[in-house]
């Protein structure tokens, strides 16, 4: 309110404030040039509000985003960047692994998952529970439901890595294979897991136990 001219903020300046003030700063027609600045949003904000700020700057946006489902967060944060530091919490009873994968492209911050079950194809679930496990918290006891049929023996190692990553029940259908191959490959399977297996060949009694 001190000038009618254009105010340019040096790109090295980190702009911080509550969402109400930041919304005014980044509003079209505000007369303030801030498209390269890093931004720290104070307090907890909705995914929609965080995205509105992320859309207006190429700088790193740091914020704590209100908890929501993976699908809703993924949809709302369409303009967030992998360089942003958004602390995300995924709630709801279930989460789709594809949506969780997508959240990895929107933040370098931790993603806390309180959902009790994750479902999706083998590749997406492996990305969440194994490859990018260090980006998530709260997945060590999550139940997992894998869609489709897990190839045998080609994808058994991926399935076993998922089995090792959670103490929750893993549900999957595995393509037919010899008992020896299945036993050797799925060493992390638990008695509580719901694995549908089809054994070919002539198994030994020990293989079937």
C-alpha cells in the first residue's frame, strides 16, 4: 500500500507469511513481482491453497498441507513441483498406490500415510513400499492388495520385497510355478498373507509346508 508502482522482490529473498497475506502478494495485479522466489507458508494450509502459491512461483514452496486422501491431494496439487517441500499426510481407509506415486512428483518432503490399506499394481506398490520407501512414513504395518497376476518367476523378487516391507496382510495372485521356485523366491511370506498360489510339477511335502 506504499506505492502504485511495480515492486520487484530479489530472487534470493524467501517470502514467508500466512496464507491470507501470501495470497494477496501473489494475486494477479498486486504489482509485486515474485515469480522466482522461494516461499514458506506458515501454519497448516489446504492442498488447494498450497497449489495456488506453487503455481505462481518457480521457487521452492515449503508448507504443511492439511491431511486428505491420496487421490484428493494428487488432484489438488497439480502445480506443485518435486523441488517443493510439502509435508503431506494421506488419510482415509485406503490409498491407491498410483496416487501415492504421483505425490512423489510434488514434494521432497516426507509423506505420512495413515491409511490402513494400499492397493494397485505390482509396479506402483513396489515404488511406494520398496524403491521410494524412505520418502514415506507409516507403511510398515499397512495391508496391501496387488491387482492382476504376479508373474512367476519373473516378478517374484518384487513381490517378496513388498512382503518384507510390511507386517500387514499382503493379498496377491501369483502365476503358476514350481513349489521349489515359489518357496525360494517368497521367503518373506507370512502365514497371515493371502497369496493365491498354483503349484506345478511334483512338489515335495516339505515344499508344501
